[in-house]
C-alpha cells in the first residue's frame, strides 16, 4: 500500500495515510515522507499507535535525533520529552508564543516530531505560520530591510533562572520538566533570511522572542523592526491551524515554519511526546 497525501488547503500542512510508523520504513516510504515534509512544511499521520521506542525509531529514520535543552527526558528515552498539562493546572500555556524550536542553538534542529497521547475534546490546537510564503509575499519596503540582516537568538527570556519558564514559581506550577540554566544567557547569530539546507529556497527564520536583537541595529530600532516583522510573519493568510487527535503524529520543517501552542481546554489534560531531528539525511 502506497502513502496517500491529502493537502490541508491552508497555507501549509498535509495528512499522510497508508503507512505504519511503528515499523521499519522502506527507503521509498522514507523519501516520500521527506518530500512531503519539504513541500507541505507540516505533515500529520493519524491513527498511529506508538510507544516511546517507536517514536525514537521513526525520528531516527529521518535523521539523527537532536538535543532538547532545558527540558527533562522520559526515563529510558534520552531523546523523548513530555509536553503535558494536567486538568487542574493554572500555569501559562507552554510555548504559546510564536517560535522556531531551539533557534538559539548553533545548529537548530531541522525537524520536530510530536505525538499526541492525551488530547482534549476541544482546544489545544497548534498554529503554524509558513515563513517561505511570508517572505515571498512580503512588501518590498519591508523585504529590503530584512534580507541581509543577522539576528541574535537567545533562550534567556524563556529558560534562564529569570525567564518566563525558568523561575522557581513557574517550574512549581508547571507539569513539564523544565530545567533552566545559566547557559540560556548565551547568544547565537543566524541570518534572518535563511536558505533552506535541502530545498535551497529562502524563508524567514525565527521571530521576536528567541530573537532578542538584530546585529548592526540599535536596541529600539531593532525591536521596532522585529515587532513589525512578527506582525507580518503571523498574518492569517500564512497560518495553518492543526487540530489534534489521539494517536496522531505531526512533524514539521523547523526551518520554514513558526509555530505556537493554543489553550482553550481548561479542565482537561493534554499530553504529547516529542523528539527533534538534528539533520534530515
């Protein structure tokens, strides 16, 4: 049985069926999945029944698994992190701001893979913003401002001991195993417009949040431009809203989309497990 691909009809996203991700995939299936990922940016696989070993094995068939700094891992599975929120939890929704995963690393992961285990009846959607489309449709005056810029990325506002997730109060109120560190204060430069390592196509990479400054710009000037840019990057026409189901796996091209979590499921638990892929091979 061959893999079927059904595009979402939105700015990005597609559903793939006809494959069991708990098995060792054939080279043809792996290439089909990679091609769909780079074409549609976000792909989902409903009706999968995966344990943590299956999740790691599937990610490893796409490429070497990557690190997840500042988050603890599932016992016995050094690459699997648990994204969980209990029914009675009142802490802020984790990752509710637009971002590219771990963009502050010298080599950010190329792909993120997220598997839905406990999914609320409603709410908890994940939003994705197509950054290839955002760049292609950007007004000429804004585009001229950003094409040659280098952005400074850092985890300090999120995972330092003073960050929104790193304070003692934030950690006590969250069910996620957050492990702040002074290393979150470090910075890493990346081009604001990146050439995709596999397709060669240009896309915006990252946004205000993990991006804390723009090189060769003063603080106020850089902040104003980053705010203007984020407003453009996350316009409705660039967004795909993903609705989760239990036993659904979603993977996305971290170099061509932004994403963020949403709430709306108060009083219901939500649990997903994640791995990242350093480099697609």
